[in-house]
């Protein structure tokens, strides 16, 4: 009789252990923090994209001005006005230098967008990984509950058989 009681107590202990066993959980705060950073990076990318569009507009305007100055230069060459030719060439050089500066800013903005998008991809990958791990943990918990239910039913059946 002593062994039967010990077996019952052991089965009940195993059932209680399985029911209340804690599984590793990811803190929701970490996921929320990552999502908050993703939103911030999205807004940064949007700001940089807006700047890129503005810089492209400026570059188009400057290119149009350079084309007008080139037309003025060709007209001055036809008139053989050396002073006007030199002034027009100086103006064209200044406009082209301004174009180069805006192109440099445009390239810098594109680089910033790419680096922020790469960081976004990494963050989204980490969110996916966390969610995948949570899903795996959920499946493990379901399996444990099934096992605990089976063991509980075996324990109850053993109690009825013993008495």
C-alpha cells in the first residue's frame, strides 16, 4: 500500500510540475522597442526621400540655367564679344559647381536612405525571429498541456484503480 501512495503522490507531483512549468518568454517590451525603432527609421527614410526629391528638383532647375547660359555663350561667341563670353563662362562654371554640390548632397542622402533601410531590414528580421520563437514556444506549451492532460488522466485512473 505504501508504494501505491508514493506512486500517486509522484504522479500528482509530475502533473503539477508540468502544468506550472514556465517556458522561456520574450519580453513584449523588447518587441515593442524594436517596433518603435522601426517606426522611427521609417520616418527618417521618408524625410531623406523627401530631401532627395527636393534636391533632384534643384538639380533640374540648375541644369536648365546652365543650358540657358550655354545658349547665351553661343550667342556671345557669334557676336564675338569676349567680355560677355568670359562672364558667361564664369557663370556657367559657378552653376556647374553648384550642380556638383547638389549632386554630392543627393548621393549623401541616397547613402543615408540605403543605410537606414538596411537597418530597417535587420530590425524587421529580428522581429520575425522573435515571433517565430514565440510561435515555437506556443507549440511546445500545447504539447506540454496535452502531455499533462494525459498524465492527469492516467493519475486519476490509477487513483480509481487503487481504491
